[in-house]
C-alpha cells in the first residue's frame, strides 16, 4: 500500500504551503491568514521512485467553535486515516499550548509523527529548534516550506521508514468519471457531495462561502470509479472583494474544465436567478456534460413548484438536452437518480462515432433542409467525421463552408444530437473547406497564346478609335 501522510498543526503554520511543495503543484490555496483550509485535501506525490499520498488539513487550536469545530473534526479524521503524521509548528511563534495538546493527542492515538519546525528562514536553526525540544520528540526537522529549504531531505527520511512503492501509471490517474458540483454560495453543494458519498466528507455549515477550495474525492460505486469535485460558490463579480474568494472562483472554473460532467445546483426557494444562467453558460461554453439539480425541493409549496418548473422550461430551452432533477440533498430525496443522468451524459460525451454514420446523418439533414445559396452558388457539404470527445466534435467538409450561417450550424448540431440520441452533452460542429489545387499556381501562357492576346487587344483598341 502507498503510505498516507497527513499534515496537521495549528492554523497558519504552513501546511498548505508544504502540501504544494510535496505535490509539486499549486492545488492548495495559500494566503497569509488562518483558517483558509477547511476540508481534507488529498494529493499524490513522489520522491524519486517512492510514491505517497499527502493530506492537507485545517488548523487545530483546541478552542474551536462553530465551523472551526467541524474543520478540526476533519483534521482528526485525517490523522486516523494516515500512516504517518507531519506535525507542523511555527518557528517564529514558538511553542504554543495548542502544540502541546496536539502532541498529546498524537501520542494517545499511538500515531507515528514527525515534528516539522517551519518558517526557519532568516533564523538561527539551532535556536529555532531548541524551543520545541520540550515536546520530547526525537524526529525533528527544520524547514522553510515557502522556499523549499530542507523539504526534500525531510521527506526522504520520513519515507525511509516505509517499503518502496511505485507511483501509479499516468493513465490510471484519470480513469474515473470526474463530476464537478457547482453553483452559487449556500445552495447545498457540500451537502449534496456528502449525500452522494454517504459520509460527512466535507465541511457543511449554514453560512455562504464555507467551501473555499476545490476538493477532489475519489470513490467507487457499482464497480464504476468516480471523482467528485466539491467547489466554492460563485457569486456575482461585483460582490467579490476578498482576494481569496477570487482564487476560489478560479479554482471552481478550473474544476469545470477538469470535469467530464458538471452538476449545476440551484436553490428552489430562490428560483432560477441570473447568476445560475451565467454559470450554466460557462458550463456549456466549456463543452462539459450537464445535469441540473434543483435543491431544497422538499420545502417548496405545490403552487411554487409548478411556477419553478414552468420557468425552467421557458428559460432553459437552449439547454433542453440536460436532465433536470428536483432533489433534497439534506434528506436524500431524488439524489440517487443523479447517477443515472451522470452516467448517460458521460457515455454520450465520450462515445466513439463512425465516419459512415456521421456522413449518412449529414446527407439526410442536407436533403431535408439544404444550405442556403451564397452569391448564387449553393454551399455543398460532402462528408463528416469525428473530431474529438467531451464534447463530441463533428468535422464537416465541403465547399464554401466558411460562409455557412450560424443558424444552419445550430440546425446540424440539433440533428446530430437527435439522431445519435445524445443526452446531457452539447455537440460541436465545425466546417472545413477543401483546398483548391490551383489556388497558388499561375497560369503561364504559351508563345502562341501571348501573340493571340496581343492581336485581340490591338483589335479592341482599333474599334474604340473608330467609335
């Protein structure tokens, strides 16, 4: 088994910075204030040929209340899951009572842990470490995670206690269906993620903006592998002021690009608002499979339900290919049916298409509704073939394809979606024109043709003088 290493410590001691250093990524959000990380975040890392898993956690101070209490619970779960713990402390802040309490907890749980004294840059390392000998820890390392100082030698000594494990092949890292859960703040995205997983995997709290980072969660259901991505809520641009929230939105948009299927969660009590439409437009432009989930449906009156359904039908005609589910993430009503729509959208988005079938559909579409005339010449569409997946891309070849109207392109997209029975995915149609083999060739006249041309020009000039 690949060793699992958890990073724990007080808030703002540099756990996320070390996580990024070990995974050689920028997956974890980093900012100069405490409490930024709230959920457990997993990442795969490798030193030489030795592979391991790193868990980034929220800070534990010992006096948590409200949402901080749930953050601390997530950190304690990570400790239980791990094979070893990197216990981070702040060299500049010195030894803290919370550090002593956490060290006691690790000893009580009989966990193998290493004391990592961070932020020693600019300090005398011996003096910085001396304050922490009071914890009675033999395995102590001084590092500067922000600069990478001492990180490699530290992790090599930590991994020396585990048998060598090879990293998974690159192809196996992306063999699951990636599903991004997106929406506005406080519409119930994290509650839905926990309900889909059947466990309290991410922090849920009754305030907007609880989730700050995109959390990738791998799991398996009915022999099918999935990766759920819990994302931060996206508010209107004028309401975004904190730089951390801006980075959270960037992470959400990146999660949409990473996903195969996007589940857009809306609040039934507020109905379909403009921000939902903006998010929906971004998902369609990204070309991802789409499933719509109207949450908090259990608390809506009967007449209000009818109005919401009519509004969805009226305003979402351009995305009528996406399945719509009316659910209650809190109670689990209708949540299980999401998997059927997710699987159908994924199958449609990644289906292999034959050139023969695509060309036959193109011929039928052109027969029923021919392309318009351009400058007295009919646009000719000859054949089609597949150009890509997720979204399905269909390349159509012909003459004057650069002049095909957008309305006719939408017509072909709808025909292909109907004939191929695509569900939950947009379809892209692109046009390619055949090259003229004589476009760059100059017509050279023979000597006889040149003389004839001169006689003709002289004849024309002579007739003009007579007139």
